[in-house]
C-alpha cells in the first residue's frame, strides 16, 4: 500500500510513453480530486482512451491503484463508482501542491545549506530506494555515497520527517548552515545533480508545448494531461537552485511560465470535457 511518504514515487512518470497508471493518477489529481474524489468507471476509461490507453490497460490501472489503497469501488446497480481513499486523497493533494508550487516564482537565498548523511547498507536495497526517492522528491542531491545536500535549510523539517518515517534516526545526521568556502561549489553541484540533462529537458518542454493550441475541449483535456505528465518530472530532477549558484540564464522559469500559462488557458475547457464524460458515463447502460 502506498503511504504519504511515497508521494514522490507516484509523482514521477516513466521515461518515454506515459504508463496507464501514471496517466490515471494525473487524471485523478486534476479532475477527480476537486470533485469530492469520485468518478464513474466509464469516465475514467474514456479519459484514458482519449490519451491512447486501451480499455484493458485502463482497467488494469484502476485495479492496481485500488490494490495500493488509493481507490475503492462502490457499486451502483450495474455501474461502479470509484472513490479516493483517505490515503489517495492525501497523496494526490501533496503531489498537486508540489507540482503546482514548484518553480512558481523567484526566491531569495539566505546562504545556508542542509547537509544529510544517512547510511543504508547495500543489502537493504528497498530501503535505499525509498530513501533516494523521498529525498530526491524534496530536491536533495547526492554528490557522494550516503551524503545528501541542498542549498535550502527550510527543508530541515521535511528531511527530519523522512528520516523518522524510514526509521533511520540512529543512522542519520544532518546540519544546516553557510558554506565554509572549502572546495568548489560548482563541482559539488555538478556531482549532486545532472543539470545539463535537466536543462535539455526544460528546453524540450518549451519547444514541445509553447504555442500549442487546443481547437476543442477534448484537445484541451488531452493537451493538459500530457503537459502535466511532462512537468511533473521536474520536481524530481531540478533542485531549483538559487540564482547565486547558477552561472547562466536557467530555462526553468521560462518552462514554468509556459506550463502555468497553458494550464490556465486550457483549464476551463478541459474541466468541461471531463464533466461531459462523467455525464455520459452516468447515463450509460
């Protein structure tokens, strides 16, 4: 079952063509969560179908998401209505806040870093993966084994919560403070994050979506979901470094402007298309 701490795992889609489950979670967060967390099977199948997912794969995605404790089904005669569970609601709200709050605007830096060391043996691969997933979702990078860093001391409480939830309190230590100006910060950043790759992804995002138009409500729905699928990768990849630590014009803010502008432009029409799918599903025999 997926816990609140695993929100980052859900929020990162696979590379390449989005998986049915990943698309389902985006649809749930964008259209079902704001509507009391309820949707007909038919509307979810239709929504995934518009995104290129076959019905069999869509039903499998629903079953898998329910098995993880994020959805529960309620039968209404011959039809089934899906409800978000408390865990599903919490997970999607956290993911939505992170995705829409990320790179939302410029921020000042007080010069402080957060440094964490947490040793997990190779034999505990599952725990190592969960730790990496959670810390990466918070923006931390790992320049060396067992070492995690981020130039954002405000993440202290969130990191402490990760350590507590993974029961690593006796194996982890963390500090916050300014750099002692020993070593090259640029090399540290390069070792902790692959910013060259992130920059290429931002530029590709801008090229793909900037100027894209939706001629119909259905197109607005499809464009919006696919754009969110791409955007939700970035909180995993980009630590949103302060301007003081960047040596050139970073494309992240430009990509964020494209994302929020298009989302605002498509939102009403995409929501209208979802409402029509729900109405059709409700009256379908």
